[in-house]
């Protein structure tokens, strides 16, 4: 009887283990794209017209590198951008914020996640969201702007951080949240890493109080458009969904139609 029980337990473990493995295989998995950024290259980004370096200490001995552009008016608006999984987080964020904000005189800030662009520490989903919330509160305190003047934008993996920050900021909600090519769930880590980090958006959505714009390219093969539809459906009346028929994944943040939609959404929610 004992032997039969042991065999039965082993079979159950094997079955559930196999099901869990197959479910994991069905979810998107991305390698850590964080790379070193030299001090000279960081200085060159910070020296571009309208920009300056911004470092934020998020834990003892851990500082995040960032870039900031001041708005034409002290009160903003401000756009805080959460990049996707890229080897050039600060460069990509700067290019996006220039395209979105420069002509309007809006402020912008992008921070390199832990382990990206030579920011300190190593990335994991909970820590990156906590870091983002600290940066959000620091922006409100340092610039003395109301939370409604700050607008969060996340792209790809960064939609998890943007949604998490918006959820944690429910007492001081931002003016708006934009999710570009959001995912519902993905796993992230190095090739040989045994425990992959889980990034998701859906668990944060019930806590988000502010209006949300969801934009997804129909030709996105990295994170298919179904993800955006699920996110928008979960948000219900808080969400506005825009699908761009001829747009893929990486080009979405620089697509004129997406940029125009974000600007319009921010203006509509001052």
C-alpha cells in the first residue's frame, strides 16, 4: 500500500510538473538585454539639447541612471517613460520622449532599470516596479507638481512597470496611463537562469484609478495584438483601445499615429 501511494504521488507530481512546464513554454520568454553603458556615452546622451543626467538612489548602494528634460512651464505636463527590454533603454527612451514631447514643450524622464545601461543592481519584476514608484514620488516632490500633471507611458515589458506604478499611486494617481503593446504575462531572465522572473499587467489593473490608453499594432508578432485586447477588456470603461493595422512591435513607439494618440490623450486628461 505504501509503495502504491508513493507511486501515485510521484505520478501526480510528474503530471502537474509537466502541465506547469507546458504552460510556461506557452508564455513569451525574453532574455535580459541589459548592457553596460560607458560614462562617456551616458554623458553624450545627457548633453543633447534640452536634456540632462538624472540619478536616483533606490536602495543602499544602488543608483539608477536616468535622463530628464525640463518642461517649458514649471507645472508640466510631465511624461515618465518605461522602456521595453532593450540594450539601449536610455537612448530609446530619449528618442521616444523627444518625438512625443519636444514640440509641445513637455517634460520627460526615463530611467534605466537595475542592470540596464550600467544602473546598479539586478532586475526583477517587483523591484523594478518599486523603483519606478520611488521615482514617481521623487518627481512629484522634487518638481512640486501635482500628480495629475504626470503621465505614465510603458512599452512592451515596460507596461508591467507602468501599470504597477499606476496601481501603487492610486492615492496620488497620474493624469493618465498609456500602455504600448502591453503583454498579459511574460517571463524574463538569462539563458541559464533557473528561475525566470514573471512580468504581468493584469494583476495591477483593478487598482488603477486613472484613464488608460491601450495602443497595439495588429502586425505585432512579438506580443500579439490579443494581449492589448485582453488588457483593454479587463480595464472596461477606464480603457480606450487603439489598434494600428500596419504596425509591428519595435516601430510602435515612433509611429506618428501612436504619438498623436498619446498627445491627444494627455491633453484630454490634464
